């Protein structure tokens, strides 16, 4: 059951697809207070045992209790446990205690502060700064029921093409087709599977969206054709800002269509990002989305089938006004003579130029024809860009799914694209964070996701990349991505590349199965990755597990995320088959009983756990998702009762899938062997 | 066996107390290369199973493999896993593999880079930038043997007074005796044990060392007497820099004695820290140490018995030259027009003013009468300050131990004082880091240590403070400390203060025992906290354990360091008695067998593990270390064979302790009960 309660005058967000009537009585469960600044404050005592799920893209554990989060889409580069917000705002929180099972969704495009047992361990205090929002209460019989009801409220998750489940190599810095060709060849000659290469901003002319360097990419279509012949796709980046430059068509047409966000005086708001001074499309307008979505057309016509949208919080490096203010502040400090406090202010003055609240208050959107200051709808920007892109794709290619993933997002964007987990670091703690973020994102509808494997910032070590890849084997987006000026991070750069290749080989052996589990989850409005609590809600141990995830219908994952670890502990909520993978061909199988286990896992080894009477099918593998044989499988499972493994198999691109008709049913027959070859 | 190898012309460091002759043959084990810049590079292949212990104060795990560390004493405020160096440089590394047991100590006061399986997982590459150093190879039969041999090489660890094992409350901001009195009263009226209050820089006049605010502390001696009557000590801070101010005695006498570090032109080097522009005592000179050590005398005469030395890396906020350079760089950027790169430089320009290598190259020490540029001896500075202070204490109070702990340190400083673990944050990851740093510090001689419980920077939550306190129960320094502008962090500020009080009560019940174990470790040149590998070197599971520590002769600790955890896993390398503490009076006792266990530990519960046939004595407890009855104990243990518990009991202040004569021997008799009351 979902009930809606309206506070103030909410702005449209495009998050919800069901048009519910607001309840007339007051909001139950919560104490409601109104701040003098117009804010609405909801508070709720927490049960000592209460676990809180949700908030999508956020730091810390699966259980969100004990921190103060903010919904405020942020381009931040230091994802420590202190960080209140990341790139997306996903305002769903599920309260789960012996006394209560309650989903709370705040449909609010502005800043929200979530004090979840921070000030007091036994109280949640949630503040909508604007006070204009729809509050949805979701009550179902189970955690999964809440997840499903929320998805039905907000719409089916985005479906990527099947090739997007292949391994993708990416790096800020690839600047020519020759460089890309080298990267591809270094993979191919070592038989490291590969399905795509991302192009970061360096493929563009002066970082201008929808351009590509004519010398470096003299014939993009020919190059994409060459890649496709080798079963590979290029995935170029597109940023939010449009460079201010007369004669540059996206700027000229945007200007002609009056597509950009405005300052109070009606002039275009300008701030610098990669290309320098840019204007920012008002993605909240339908006409602007149409104009922007059509800008992808030249790239689509060159054969590109996948994109990533970046810088769409929107990130703002600085505005002219911000620079002037900063220098004025510095001049004042300088004139007054520096002391220890003012030297710190000097740093703050200049570091504060980026993504400043001053700038976010300097520009306006048109909502229903009326100007709305950006900060009141800030969290919608990235979702608007995603929507513009997805709508453009649908116009261009109505029958074929294209790959799209974004940095910034909001609930609703999950219908139009995936997201990556943002600009992480080559930190072991970020490997754990990536794991812990998966079920929260899934709960909020973002099924197609993954982190930058190996870490974006900082320098990776080979053991860390290997452990990242072991998580990546299971995430829908399996992308190795790193920043300019960091250590080269392609698998072939490392002495243990064969170990890494063998790890990627497992992904390809599992790819038909993982794709199938993804599609089932998406089409049934379910989660691919779930906290154990969702499946074993009466198991007091299981509900607190923070570093293991249920995967699809049959499996559990428990990656190693500690440096120099020789293994890890794992809690089995029921009897399972433990697969210790070394490669697609080399693995150990060991039935384990419900309970606690220490599992030895050397650097090149990683586990998968399969429920009893369920099985995981390994295909023979291959070097591209297009080269996989999905008719012959080795079934790994401990089968004591007859059953069925249903495998979703479509063409991998159809935009209108029918789940039931695309399921192949493979009988599971009792067997004393744990491994058995079958044809599907 | 210890062998010494000399490279170049090492500068004196005061680290080593044995005068070994350098070997004439070349350094075994390592490949030695010489860089064109004069550096010396030692490299060594690593065994796949090799574990690396040591490096004292550093981030990451007990096993230091897989990161690139730097020996470079740094005032840094963001102890992420990326951080190469913290406040102290402790250049001892122990290689431990099936093939090798080898201690490597580099007696080198300059920068060292330790690539420990970073570039390549199977190689260590260690670079002394100056190339002037003594290399010591330590070969013994066991890990503990190496620890002991190294201590004998570098001297016995500092002995604090017994009261320093009490709970100490600290906060940047306590600015008057009235404020301190309130803090004390809030503890006393709730019966939260307390032995001392630290005074941070706010007690001084304008942050000037050796002054105190006359209005806020009108009669310091009277106030300290009042506190002592309540069994409490004040512990004021002293910083490294001396404010440039004529008429201020420490400056005038330092100037008269020509005590300050000089620039190349012979003038005093000046840089700003808390008091503004300061000079920096040349602690490498004996006469300067004598002058500085005597500056503590007015505070000692007021009855102060403990100090903490801070800012002695030395931290430098900025120099006049650095500010001028920064503004010149900013002017140049401004004139050229900003772009995205230059706006980043602007931040770097101003944040780079603090602790800049340019400044560290701007001043000189006198070593044996000759000027030596600071950066070549940088890592000695804090140790020199500690030595100056300790020598001053010994002159003032030759028969009585005083409390001293420092932020910056170097091997050798462990003879003169303790250290705290530096300016950590209220982060869960820092609770784990604090645990993991303990054995590394102990190995390097720093036994009297502890972290800022609750975290210095950022805002603590009550669950985090409680879990921090649970670690602090066992650390010699048990101090709650926090920064200005963070959330109030005294126990009584929180709704669960009774739980926290009960946790501290366990410290006081254990205090006679913990003090005894500390003294035994110090006087026997052993470690109080050890990695499990030191006691169970043949146990393949034990050698990799990163989050449990052996404590003294009888125990093992395994704190909870994850938010919202309902317990934790623990590996028992032998049968042990599990004590689940809730308070000094309220605990569960459960014998557990060798192996893996999941232990339930609710928020107010924490474990201690006692070896079979050993026992831990709980005294009746009390609210100050001076009020404890150390003659009646409840022995907790699983005794199946006769044995002895030896308890070190002295007056808690004698400077020349005799271990054997101060040991009380309590017989352990076979007993079906796990708890038994005895008199000592």
C-alpha cells in the first residue's frame, strides 16, 4: 500500500509515474515540525534493533543508520565516510525493525538532510529544506515487497543492450583511434576479454560536446565499424555544459532555441567546466530535452551505440562572478595582513569557487513557464540530461536498446539509463563502498551500475585491481576506469595480468546467466543485488550483514576487500555450494552448511555461493559478449530435488522484451555431482 | 645478531644507544643501487607469503605490504589510506616469510621512500634520499627476539607515572579553570572515572608557550592543588614555536642564547603557527635543549606533572616568504586570466603555503657546530623537543616520573616520552587504524600511546565514541580528545553516557593489571601489543590477522570497529576464555576453543580473551587511579594447571624501577570456577 501526503507546493520531478491522490489526513508515524525557514522536519524514534536501507548512492554501510546524509548532487572527489552526499539523490529510506516495516519516499528536488541516528542514536530526523514535497509511505509485507511497490510507483528500470555486460576499458586520456587500437590490441593479443572502450573528454575538440578531433579520429564511422568487426563498441562521454562559442553548432542552435539556463537578469548563465566558459541546457524543459537529445545524432549515425553522461550535477568549476568574488576576498585578506585564520580562508576562498552554492543560486530554470531558481531543483539536473539523451535515443533507434550511464541522477532517471558509482579512488575502502552501494542503488531502481574498477583517482596496486575485478565480475557495468596522471590501469600493465585475465574470463562464462538475472530483476521490478535481510528477514545474523549480497535468484557474493587478506569470513543463511573461482575453467566446489565459515581465498581466487537445489550455468566463455555460446553450459550446483533453471535469452537489444516468452527452462535433476554439462 | 652497514656520511640522530662497528663487507640480502641524486636504493624480492611488520606510525594494516610509505614527519589532517606519512618516522621494517626473518632498521634523519610491494607486488624498494645512513640488519630466532634486540639497540621505553593510565578528558577549547572545573564536576557527579584534564592551546596567553591566562587561571598552583585533592592532574600542551615578541621571556632568553634555527643569511628563521610569527628552537643542540627544558620549570613548580608536546614536526602554517610567493603566483595567474587548470593551481598555491618543502629548505640547524639544512634532518625535530623536555623533567624531578607525550617523534624519542597517534577523525576507519597502529608503534619502542578516542576532527556519534572507548580501555593512554568547532565529545554529553561510564569502569578495574603488563613489557624490552604472528608464528591463519592483538602475557583483544555491528568474528589461536564486558561488575564468561567464532557484542559490550591457565585480575574499581584497591582482585580465568600471576606493583612514580622486586606473585590454582576472589 502506498499513501501520498503533500506538503507545500511541490515542483514536478518526473520521479513518480503513478498519479496518486494525496491523503487528506495528517502523516502517520512521523512527528512533523515546520522550520521558520519553511523547512519541513519529520522525526521518528528508532527501535534499538532498527536497520535502515536505502538512499541509493551514498557512502558507508548497507545499513544507513548512524550518519547524517544530505540529498544534494555533488561533484566530489574524496568519498570518505564523512561525505554527506555524492552525485545522485535517491530519497527512499526503508525502516526495518521488529516493530516496523515502512518505506519512506520524499519526492523533493531540493536539499534534504537525513539525520539517521546521528544526533541521537535512537532517532531519525529528516529535513526538507524547501518544505515543498510529496511524501510517500510504502507499506508491504516484506522488504522485497516494498522494493517492488516503489519500482511500480517510479517505473521499470532501464534495460541496457547485452553487449554492455562485457568488460569495458576506460581511461581519461585516450586521445586518438591509434591509442584506442593499441589498448584493444594489448587485450586481444593476451586474450583478455573486451567488449568496449570508453572515450573520455580527450576525443573531443577542445572538450566540446558532440565534436571529435579530426586528426585523431579522421573517420569515426570507419573506426567504429573496424571495432565492431572485432566485436567491440566505442562509448564516448558527453558533458552537460555547452561551450560558449559562436559558430559551434550546439551553442548556436541552443542559443537560437533559447535553451540555456538564465540569470535573474535574463541573460544566459555562464560558468566554466572543461571547455572553458559554458552555458547549461535547461533540461527541465521538454523542448530543450528534444534539442539536446538530437545533438547525439551525428555520433549515433557514426555507429556509436553507447554513451556516458558526465558533469551533470551540474559540476561548475567557476563562474566569472565567483572568480571576481574570490579575488576580492583574497585582496581584502592581503590588505589586512595574513594570520593563521586568514591563510586558511585563502584556501577556502579559492577551493570554494567550484560547485558553489552562490553559483547554484545565480541561475534559473523554466518550470511550467515560470522561473525557478536552480538550487530549488538542483537534484533534477542530471536526471534531466539522462532523460534528454534517452528520449533522443528512442527517436533515433526506437527498436534497439543503446547503452547510457550517467554520473548524476535522481529517482526517475533509473528508467532512462544506468549510473556509474562516481569518481572513486584506488582505495580498498572504496572497493568495500562499491559493494555496499549496490543494494542501495538497486532498491532505488538503479540496476545497471558498477564502480570504476581499480579506482578512478590515486594509483592502484595490482592486488587492489585484482580484488576490484573480482567484484566487477558480478556488477552489470564492469568497467576499468582511471584518471589522467594516475598509474596506468589497463590489465596488461601489470605483472599478474594473467590472473586478472582469468578473473575476467569468469565474467564471460557467467555473462549469459548474469544478463538473464539482470533482465529478470528489471522486468519483474525486483533487485539484482539485495541485502541478506531482504531474503532472510527473520535471521538475526543475516539482517546485519554488511559485506555480502544476494545476487539474483540463486546466489550470494562475498568479495574480499581487505589488502593482504588470505581469505575472509562469510555467513551462510542456508546451506550453499561454495565455488572458489580461479578462472572460468579452474574452480573448486565445496558444499557448506548454514552458518559461519572462514574461506581461504588467495589473491587470484574469489567466491560465489549457490543455494541448494539451484545452479549457476557457465558457458564456454570467449573474448566478447558477441562470441559466447549460450547453448552449452556447465551447471554448477548441489541438486537434491528436481527443479528448473530459467534463463532469459533474447537478441540483447530489443526494446520491448517479453519476459516469459524469452525464458529457456533448463531442468535441474538430482545429481551426486556438483558439476554437469547441459544444452539449453 | 645485529650488523651495521654505513652508507655515505650519516648525521647523528640519537636513535641508537649501542655503538656498533660498521661491517666492512657489503650489505647482504639487498640489491643496492645508487641514484644520480645521491640516494641509496635497497631492493629485495618478496616471498608470495611475506608479511611486513613495522614502520610505527603509519596508516593501513598491521601488514605494511602493498603501499608506498614515506618517512617524513607531517602535520596532516586527513589520515586516509592513501597518506604516505604521519607525524613520526620509525624506520624499522621486519620481513617475515617461510624463508626469512629479518629486521631492517635505517638510521636516517631525512626522507625515506618505502615501496613495499606497491610498484610490483613481489618486490620491496627502499630509497634513502640523502644516501647518508646507517643500515642495521637484525637477525634473531623469533619476531619477539627481533623486537627485543631492536629495543636493546635503541634503549628502554619511556615509563610514565601510574596515574597516566587513568581516563583523561581533553578538548581544544578549554579556556579557564571554571570550564575545567565544570568538565570535572560533570564526570564526578555521574561517577565517570577521571584522572586528568588536558589543556589545549587556549590556556595560554595568545598561544604563547609557558604562559597561562591570568584571568582564566589566576592561580595555577592553587587550581592544580584543588584538582590533586580530587585525584586529578592537569596536562597542559606546549608547542614547538616560540613567538617573536620582545619582552616575552622565552623569546628573549632564546634570542640571547642564539637558540633558534637560522636562515642561510644567519638571521632567525621565522614562520607562523598559532601565536603568529615564531622562531624555532634548534633542538639538535644540547645547549638549546637545556634552555628549552628549563622553560617548563614555572609550570612544574605550579605542580603540573604532565605535558603534551605538539606542532613539533615542526608544523609551519606559513612563512613571510611563502605568503609572498603565493600571492605572486596568484597575481600571475590572475593577470593571465583563469582557466580550469589555473583555478586549481590557485587552491594549491594557497594550501601549499603550510608545511612546504620550500620552507623546510629555508632554515638550518647546527650539528657539531656546522650548519645542516633542515630538510636533511627534518625527522629529528619532534624527537629533539621530546628529549629537551624529558631532560628538563629529569633535572627538575630526578626521582619522580612525569607524563610526557608528543605528536611528532623518531626512534630514540621512545626513551623520553610517549606519543599520541595524531589528529585523527571521528571515523570508524580511524578506530580500526588506531588498533592496527598499536603493535607497529610498540615494535618501534613506543609503548605509551593511544589515539584520540572519539576522534579529533569531524563530529562523533555516540555509538562511535562508545566503540572508541572500548579500544581505549586497553591502551596505555586513554584520552578523549576533540577539536574546536566539532561536536562536544565528553561522555556526559551523550544519551548513552551510562553505557560509556560502564565501559570506562572496566579500565579502572583492569588498571592495576594493565599498568603491570605495561611495566613488564617496558622493563623487559618487549611489546605490550603484538600481532598474533609474534606469538603464533607457525599458525598460518594467525600470521595474517589484522584486527586482533595480543595484549601482555595473558590476553588478546578484538575490538568492534564497524558501525551497526551486532558482533564480530574472532580467530582464537588457542583455547581461551571469552569475557564479554558490559561493566566492571557485569560480564559474561565463556570458554571457547581454538578456531573461528562469531561473537555477539551489542553496542555496550566488548570482549577480552584470556589464555587457558592464565587469569586477569579485576580490582574493585574506583573513580581515580589513586583510589583503586590493588590488593583484592577477582581473578577471571580458566585454570586447569597450577601457575602464577605476577603483578607489578610499585609506587607508580619511581624513576628507577626494579622489576623482580616489585612483582607480587599470586598463585593460580586449578578451579572449576572461572571467577575467584583473591588477595594480593
